């Protein structure tokens, strides 16, 4: 089975972007704010997947 290059590239770029933004935002946001932001992002992605699975 051949690798899915677009998915791999998207995951790699997402990881690089998230790592960069996390390192930049860490000193500027309090821990609770960062936890809230990450929780909202995770909830949004989960809701998007649920909507796509139902539709």
C-alpha cells in the first residue's frame, strides 16, 4: 500500500506550525489560557470529524 503523501505532508506541516506557535505563545499566555485554547481546538476538530462522519 502506497503512503498518502498529502496526509503526511499536512500532518508534518501541522506539527511544525503547532510546535512553533506553541513555543511562541507559551511565554505570553498563562497556563490556564493555553489549556483553554488547546481544549477549544481539540473540541473543534472533534466536532468537525463528528459532523463529517454523520453527513
